């Protein structure tokens, strides 16, 4: 099978990079199904553990109403807490731990 160099676009930075015939042969030999999605620089950053950019969303705390930012997109119907309200909620024991269940008594056998 003949391979020729192809130009692909990096999904991280948008730069174009060359997917060489040799790389395509390697992918074919290893039976990889997908083409590379990242240029060499972005791939190196991922391997090193470069910081990932999280989208910050501005919203209001469901408990106290203060304006806050969160590293995710809030979904409708779920409460969003500011840092202080979240930490207060984490400090409380969960309701399952507050009341201990009574052990069931086994009927006496005669």
C-alpha cells in the first residue's frame, strides 16, 4: 500500500502539521484506526502534563447568592455553591451518618 504525506490540523492549537508517509505506515502496521489529532508540540505538552485550560463560568451561589466563578458549566436544576458554602457543606456529616439504624432483633427459637 502506498502512503503519501498529508497535512492535518491540530485539535488543540489549530496549527497544520504533516502526517508523513512513514508515520502512516507505522499507524497501518500497528492497526491504529484514528489519525493523529495533535501536532508534535501539543503532544509533548500533554506528555509533560501541561496545565489544561478549564473554562471559568460566572454564576451566583445557590445558597448565599454571592457571585462566584466555577470551573464547569452549571446544569439546570443542580445547585452551584461558592467556595465558602461548598466547604461548609463538606464539613457537615452526611444524613446517613447522623442516625444509626437499630439492629434487627432475631426471633427467639424454642
